């Protein structure tokens, strides 16, 4: 039998002082403890994933990247050999 998302549980143990503070915060915003914990965890997860997935460049670095993309250098011997090996591996039957 498959479980639905609403049935998933994450047990957490914490000091009483931490628990009390979280309960107080949940009450302050008018949500249940469960709602508060899920929302806080989701916000933190989204922030972490965005930080991991987004590449931030300075103006100078982005200009250099665009310059190289618009005017790529000629392939050197290492790149030519890598492209040859890739073609040999991918085109085998």
C-alpha cells in the first residue's frame, strides 16, 4: 500500500526550551505546531535549494562569460581528444 504525503512523518526530539519556543511562535502566528514546523522547514529547504542551484556572477564575470560564449576559443588538443573519445564511445553499435 502506498502512503500519501499527508501520512509521512518526521520525528524530532528537542530540548523542552526549544519546543516551548516553537509552540509559542506557532501560536503567535495562529497556526498549529505541525503547520508551523512544516512551513518553517519548507521555507528553509527552498532557501537552501535556491542557494545551491543559482549561480551568481559579478558584472565583470558575467561579461567575460558572455564574451567567451559569443566568441569561443579554438579547441585545444585536449578538447579535440575528448570530443573524439566521446564520439567513439557514443557512436558504438
